[in-house]
């Protein structure tokens, strides 16, 4: 029988593997005397799965390997994922956010990475 994780263990597992946490933070944050704003940098949907905290790791890792994901991991601070249930599809919507400087956000939009 496969090793089973509790939801809390799964969160720590995913956090360690993809370098992201699920903790909540404020919209604005100061790092090195510069103001960063939390922005949505990626979103995707996932079907109904038994343990979504484990299944979310692979798509996040694959996104991190893209040009878009590498740029966010280099220029952003404190990337996080947020999971929301979708009652119509019985699945989940996963939103990845990160604190980004306003000048980097402008570059992000001009590169065509903006998701909204």
C-alpha cells in the first residue's frame, strides 16, 4: 500500500519540492527597502483528485521550468500557490502569486506573461 500523507504533511511536501508555500501574506511587502506588490503570475485548473495538495506539485514544477516560470522565480519574492474549489466542475483552480517590484511588473506585462 502506498505511503499516505495527511493534508498538513502534503503541504510541507509540496512546499519543499517546488519551493512555494501556501501561507497567506499581505498584498504589499518591503524587501531591502523596496516595496513589492503581490500579483497573480499563473493560474491553472485541476480535475477532481483524491489529494490535491500532492497532485498540484507536478504542474507547478513544470511551470517553473518554462521561461515564464524562471523569470518569476528570479524576479519575484515569496511565491505561493492558492487552491480554490470549483463547484461546477468538482475540480480546483490553482493560482500562483508572487511579490514583484512595480518596475518588474511592467516588464512582466510587456513580455506577454500577464495572465488576467
